[in-house]
């Protein structure tokens, strides 16, 4: 299971277990036990964190999802935005080996991640010192996701594909490719964290 999910998962599991036991005394408790058990199963699936065989490439996808947009930035970088739906794995991974130089939480709203104004949502902005220079990655909360949980802090050294954080129930992850590095993905393409190559070799 993904780290950082216990505040949501444990109360649900406890409530499901308690109401299931109460069904033995009074069958009417099944009205609560059945949906709570179903919710527990759904959350266990939502918060899964499978092991992955790493892909090949200088920059690998930090998130499971679908490429929502690819935009040229005024400073020469290219932003690749990956939309994470509630059915995706919500754990994000380091796109390449790096030293974490900054992890900044920015307060904001909770618009749906596909909204063009979701850039102003609550987010965590990461900067990595890498062999390619500074790489910026942004975890963006959405209408459902109200909590971003970083796993590592400033100064940490991370390996490529290492788990670095969680967005509960999905949302969006943006990665900025340095000037001169073209994306290897296209809009609408599915990505797998730690597996799909983002940069064109």
C-alpha cells in the first residue's frame, strides 16, 4: 500500500470491520456494513503501490495517467502535463537520478485537474539537480485530491523511479523538460510512472 494513505484508509477499514461484526447481532447493520466493505475494497485498490520494472530513458514519467498537454515555455523548456484519474496509481516517482534542491508547497484552489485554470490549485513544486541540469516537477491537487504527501525532502538524493510522493485520488503532474530536449510522448498517450520514456533520445 502507498505511504501516506492511513488517515483515509484506517477509519474506513475500522468502520467496515465494526459494522460487519454488528451484523451478527442485528441484520439491519448490513445496510452500513455492505457499502463500507465495498468502500474499503475500493480504497485498497485506489491506494495500491505496485513494484515496477524501470523503463529505459534519460527522463521517465513521474506519474501514471494520460498526457493532457505539451506546451513550449517562454524560457525554452517544454512542459508535459500528465492527468491522473482516480483509477490510476497515485504514487509519483523521480523522473531521473537527482538531488532534491527544493520542495515547495503552494496553497491554492481545488479545480478539476483538466480545467485550464488548475495551474492555480494547491500544488507542490519540486526542483531536481540532475545530469541534464535543473528539472522542475509540479504535483497539482484537483477537485477530489485535497492532499499531496511528499516522501522525501530538500537535500535528499533520489534514484531514477524512486517513489517521491503521493497525490491522494490522483490529479495532475507536470514535468518541465530542459531547453533542447524534445518530448517522446504525445497528447492523449498513456504513461506509466517509472516506465514510460518522456524525453526523445
